[in-house]
């Protein structure tokens, strides 16, 4: 397999792994068993924290709960519990616990693609590992940082961390870590667009893996320089090419010998072949003619079958068209009949409505004629009442007021004659009563005059 093909295979595998991770990132509900564990660990955490004041043991149960949520892709819940655990570990200055939790928080934030926070947590982890000179922890933190930086497209920083990790792995003679660094460097340079460096580190990764598989680790540890690794790879490939060329050469020599042998045999049979060939020519011609005739007859039969099939299909198509047209005509006829029926129904309903309207018009005409008679009767009654009222007003004005005026004149004459005190009082009382009566008649006349004008107005309005 060529280097480019192998490179494509590795990157395709990485792509599949990333796709699987994204596909499995969906949150899953806790099972009954896990839910029971969460409840149990919550109780243990509270017991150790409140009753025993054992913060370290309490944080262990918090970490267990966070890990359960992490396994079910419930990242926010896991982050929440890890943060509580980190705060408690800071109180007791448990640096190892804090570093482990920060590392987990960095991975969780990377899972939810919050790479900035992931970078911060991994940097805290790296600082804690540096302070205690834990080389394995430093390598792990720096590889995690390179993954985050690749997602942030900060490739130069990522390469710096990977080079530092590679140097640490070389110093420790850790084969697995060295392979991881070579693979990550190849991937990072490929993302940065430096194909040459990517292939360079990938070849180192490939050679290192092959040599490790052949149990040459001791040899690698003695001299693990990159140049010698490449040289060993080239020597191995040249050796394979030479072996393949030798095998190919042997195959060609064997084929040549076999060819010469067959040529000798063919030359001995050549004369016999010619004589047989002449006889065979005529037979082959006859057979060919018979074959052609058979083929022609088969073609004719196939053509007839094809024509019959086409004819049947045409008849079938015609039948389908006829059925379709018939159905269409039936549907159109149905809608026409339906339309006529509706039109007829509408005409009957309209005729009934017209009859009802005519009856209502007749009733209105009768009501109008009756109303006119009522108006005339009322007008006549009002006229009679008006006449009576006029007579009353006339009577009031002339007949009733005349005695009142006479009494008033007599009272005035009597008031000029000397009379005793008692008669004087009677005359005053009579004059006062006469005045009151005169006032009452005046008021009554005004009311009657207003009523008369009102009746006349109504009478003119009704006319």
C-alpha cells in the first residue's frame, strides 16, 4: 500500500470516529440502576460532608455522580457536579483531585464544543502537573490542549505543545506516547495546510508502528532519531522492491521457457493442422450457414412475438383509453344532471319565495288602506273635539266672564258708598273672590288656547 493511500485510510478512520462521536452525543436518560446509584451517592455525599466532615470522601461520590451523567451524555449535569467537587477540593487543597477534575471539565467542555473553556481547564491541569513534574500527566494535558487548539485553528500553539510532549516521551522512552505525538503532529500539520510536514510525521508514525510491531523497540530506544527512522523505512521498502523484482524476473524466465517448449510442439503439429484445417473450413462454413439460418428463424419468431405483443398492448391501450373516456363522460354527465337538479330546485325555491313576497305585498297594501281609514277617522274625531273646544273657549270668554265683570263693577260701586265695618269686610271678601275667579278663568283660557293650537297642529300634520 502506498503512503498516500495509507494516509487517506487513516484520515478516513479518524473521520468515522469523529462522526460516531457526534452521533453518540445525544443525551440518554438514566436507567433505573443508574438513577438508584445517583440517589445512593447523593445520600453518601451528604453523610460524609455533614456528619463525618470528610470532604475528600464526599467529593469522591460527587465525581461518581458526575461520571454517570457523563456516560449518558448529560454534559451539563456532569459539569455541575464536577464544579461542586472542585470547590470542595480547593478547600482541602487537594491538588491531585483538582487537576483530575479540571482535566475532566476540559474534556466535557470539548464534548459540547465550548473549546475556549476547555482550553482554560486543560491549562490549569497542565500547570498542576508541571508543579509536581508528572510527565505522563503533562503529556496527556498537552495532547488534549493540541486537540482543542486544532478546533480553535490555533495550529502553531498546538504544534508547540506536541513537540514538547514528544521530547518528554523520548526522554521517558514511552513508545505509545511517541506514536501518539507523531500521529497528532501529522494531523495538525495537515489541518494547517502543510502537507509536506504532515506526510513527514505520518511516515515517522508508520515506521515507528511497524518497527514496534516487529519487536524492535530496543533498537528504537538506542537510536530514535527521526532521520534514522526514515532511513530504516526506505531500506525496508528497497529490500521489498528488490525481492519483488527478483520474483518477477524468475516468473518471466519460466514463462519464456514454457513459450519455447510450446513453439517446438506447435511446429511439429503444424503440417497436420494445415491438412485438418482445409477439411474443417467447409464444415465450419456449413455450420455457420446453418447457424445463421437458425438465428434468422429465431429473429423472425421473435419479431412475430414482438408484433403480437405490440398489437396486444395497443388493444389494451385502446381499451384503457375507451374506459377512461367513458368514465370521464359519466363524470361530466353526472355533474350536468346534478347541476340541472340544483337549478330546478333553485327555481322552485325562488318561485315559492316570490309567492311569499307577493302575499306580504298584498298584506302591506291592505294594512296601508286600513291605516288610511284610521287616519281619516282620527282626523274627524280631532276635528269634532276641536270644534267643541272652540265652543267652550267662546263660552268661557263671553258667557262666563260677563257675570264676573258685572260682579267686579258692582263691587267697585259699593266700595264708593259708606257702609259699616262688617259690610266692608264682606265687600272686600267678595272683590277678592271675584279677582281669584277672574285669574282662574284667565289661566283656564290660556290652557284651552294652547290645547287648541296643539290640536290644530296635529290635525295639519296628519293631513
